[in-house]
């Protein structure tokens, strides 16, 4: 027997089957819906476009935009870093709130990556009425995202 093709009535995925399977129920690999495999004649009828469907057809040409305009509209990669110590004011730690606020302002599909970072910085501390400098290990994140 010969193979024939038909489209899933739910997701329009093109499927190829042997004609001996006509009439059987199968699960579409594209959408997981259960469908009945048509006969080759039914598949040919369903795939054929009636002539009147093409009567008003026209070729749609894409709009040609100058490259200068297209370049301005396209999105480029941006980087935003959040270093923990920059969001601590006394006893108040605003790191999580500020990161959440920023991530909420960026479209999810435009976020390329969010990476943790570790860094060290020098902090001045008073010990026994003397001001000392000490190296403090901190954390943060770097967000790579697309923006205009």
C-alpha cells in the first residue's frame, strides 16, 4: 500500500501515513488530539482549494523600509548589573525589591539571561574608635536583555 498525506484538523500538522491505516484513531504528534485517519480520497478533497478561494488572491509585498529606520527599530542587547551592597541602606535591604521591579519592567521574552555574580569591595568600618578598611565578599546578578 502507498503512503498519503493529510493535515491534522486541530493543529494543521502535515502527517504521512500508509493507506491501510485509514479509519483508525491516532494521537496527533503535534497537538496530542485524537483524530481519525481519513481515506486518501477524503484527504485529497480536504487539501484541495476550491477555485473560488483563489479568485480574490493577491500577492502581498513586504513593506520596504530604509535600513536606517530598520536599525533604529531593532533591539540590541543591554546589560544591567545589581550589586547587593548598592541596595542596602542601614538595616533596610532593598535588593530583592529592586531586582523584581526591574524584571517586571522587561518583557519576559526579551530577557536573554540572568546570572549570579560574586564580587569583593572595600568597606570602611569603625573598630575601637578607629576607622578600618576591610574586604567584604558580596553577591549580585547580571541581567542580559533586549531593548530598543
